[in-house]
């Protein structure tokens, strides 16, 4: 969102930023490698709205609980009064 704000300010100063370049810069700043490779393999360019939607979905997917993990440990029981 901040990049879109900067691009709008630059456009007012008559320094236009190409939408494809803006998407590329925004994509490089994100930590989602799978999303980056998906973008690079697709033939269609994404808009900023597409990128924001996909980034929000990816963030929700990574934050979703993956399930429950039960950790079971055993402790050797020593019976001090038992015959050996």
C-alpha cells in the first residue's frame, strides 16, 4: 500500500512508474517465495489489486493453524522397593 502511495506522489510530480514495475517491486519485498515463482511462471501480469488479494490470502494461509501436535514422553519408572 505504501508503494502505491509513493507511486501516486511521483505521478503528481510527472515521474510516472509503470504498473508492471510497481508490481515487480512490491512482489520482491514480500517474503512468499512460492508466490514469486507462481508470478514468474504465469504469462499474465498481475495488477496491484491482484497482488494485494493474493498476498492477503497467502498470509492467512500461513497463519492458519495446521492442527494439533501431541508430544508424548516416557520416563523410566524405578521401583526402589521391588526385588531385582
